[in-house]
């Protein structure tokens, strides 16, 4: 039964009761605003890509050839020169050949050269270039390394302060002064050329001291002008009192009582190339300077060699060297004791307190088999003038100062006073002095200093003297004759131990 009091229920009519409406989101479409940082944070592959790009750029940059300094050289002939052949100076590569081609007039070869950036001072006015190739002559073989290898371009630089230049005329052959460009150029003027040619040697007593640079007629055509260069290390041998003559050919002399026909010539080189000989025949001449001119004689005059034998090649007074010896007792076979001695040169100095000798410190070391307390140093061949090595010896690095004994009736000749000593600032021309067995017979040796070592010790190049003859010898400056060091001769080298303020006696 139905309930009469119940309220009628509404009928579900979709039209009268619609369902609730759900809101649909609408996307906002527009340009993306993501930053590079957002992309990087989104993926680390971007970092890898950027790193690969940087590496690729770096590898490409470093693999590119160095861009140097471009110059062009015109040669009369190529002599087999090829691309990538070297340009060398003092034994090192300073550039390379980029291109070799005939010039437009077909009169020569143009070579494009790329000089390294560090070699920029070589591209200056006055620089001379030539192609190095094997050449055989009586004076020797040059360019032999190119016989089986590549050719290369050699050069002699001009003035480094000169104007920069990009085009050069190369030489057909190496210049006569290719081996050494430092020296003094002078002019010889003679009546005829004889057999002298460019490149001929200039000799002093048969030893090469320079080269002939050119041979040509004088401006008036009445003389022959021979331009020569005297190398720096021999320039002191030539003064205003020097005589020059042509030395080519053979001198023949026939003596019916003296053994027949005799021949004389300087060398095979002068026989083929000719040459110039020189002797200094008198003291007191002034040193030569660039541009000086001399007479070129056809042959030496009688007496020149005799006069030259009386010439001292330096004005430096020979002094300071005294003959010394170190002696010690040494144990021998079955305990037998013997006396040993070694001679050397000492440097004699005189101070206000007495006579001293500056000697190499290594001479104060007792030999391995020596008996302690037996070491003595003194004048050579004068037993009464020796002294035991004791506390009176002042040692200063490589040089020791030893008091010399004093004896009545004996005086030391040619000492060096303390005001005749100085500290050198850089390598300079100098002489080593030695005593040839006696105080009065002093000899000298010109020293060639290696300028690569300008510290307290100067290395001597090409020294072949005997240690017993030169070890401890005083070294005097040619400029003023003052003592500047002591010559030390060791097993591996010879060097000058220069003076310092510490080892100059006060």
C-alpha cells in the first residue's frame, strides 16, 4: 500500500536536470622562451659537443704551418735547390724554401723563402745569400754535406740596424769571407795582379790570417787594387810597419856549390790560387784600421825576414811570471822514501808587506802517497829558496797566495804591483806569460777566449799547451798590460780564472 501522506518523488528527466559542466583547459600556443642554460641543464650532451668543437679548432690551429717572413731571392742558377730545402745560418735552420721558379726573362731563378719569425733581423739590407753545394778546390772541399743530401741556402747577415728588405740578389758562389765575417778590411795597391784571385789566402809566415775579397783595377786604371780582410784574432800582427807581397808561384834558386836547384813555395793553395804574404818588419807601428792602404810588392825584399824576427807582436810588457816547483816526500816500494817535484809557473806580485806568488790552489794538495808535512813550494832549481806549505798560505777559491822566501843578495825581477791588477768586466784580448826556465826569458801566448762563458772563468778555445808549462801563468790584458787573471790548465780544458775584489791583495 502506498502511503497517502508521502510526497511525490521527482522523475529523473534529463531535460529538466542537466549534468554539471566540466571546464576543459585550453593550451596557450606561443614561441618557446627556453634559455641556453635551460638546454644545458636538460642534457649534458651540449657540453660534450662544445668541448669537441673547441678541441677541433685547437687541433686545426696548431696544425697550420707557421707564418714567417716572406722574402724573394734571385739567383743566377738554381743548382738543384728544391721546395722545403732549408735556409741556414751558423748551422741552424732559420727558414725554408716555399717556391723555386724561373723568372720572366729566363735569366735566372727566383726563390720564395719563408724566414722564421725569430730570424727577422736577417732580412736586412746587406745580407748576402748563396746556394751551398759541393765545391772542390786545392784549398779544400766545401759543401760536402750537400753531395748526398739536400742543397740549402747559406747567408751572411747585414747590419741588424739596417733597413728591412724583402728582395735580394743572391750570389753565384759562396763569398771568400763566408767562413768568418769579423775582421779589418784594408787595400793593397800593386803594379800587377800576379796570380791573386778573390778567395786567395793572406798568410803570415805561412799561416792563414785572412782572405782576398776582390781584385780589380784602380779607378785610374794604372794600378791593381786588392781588397783583403785580416781576421780579428790576427789583427795585432799587422801594423803600419807591415809589408805585403804576392806569394803565388814557385821561387827557384840554383847554387852549384850548395846542392843544385832548390824550390820554395808557400803552399799548394797559393800555387794554384795565388795569395798575399805579410810580415811586420819593425816595432812601434800603429795598429791597422779599416780603409788603410799598403803597397803590394811583387816579392819580399832581402832582410825582411831578419827584421821581422826582431819584432815583438805586442806592446805589453812581459812580467809577473816566475818558475816555481812543488816538491814532496813519497813512500815507495818497501817503505823507501823518495823526493818528487813538479814544475809550474807562478804569478809574482809585490805588496807593501813583501813578495808573494799567486798560484793554483790544486798545487797545495798533497799527492795520495805523499808524506804529511813534506810539501814545499819554492823557486825552481833553487833549494835554498823553498818554503814549507803552512799557515802562511792564503787560499782564495782556485787561487792561493803564497809568501815568497827572501834571501840576501837576491832580488825578484819584473813583479806586478797591486795597482797593476784589475777585475775584468767581459772577455778581452789577453796574453799568458811564462818563464822559460829563467826569470829573464819570458815568453807569451795570445789567448782566444770563448765569449759564451763570461763568468768568473773564461774558457780557452783550441788550447794545446802543456800543463807544466802554462799552469798558473799570469794573464795580462792587451789593452793596458794589467793582470786580470791566472791561467789554469786541467785535464778537460784550459781557462782563465779572473781576478775578483776578494783575491786582489790590498
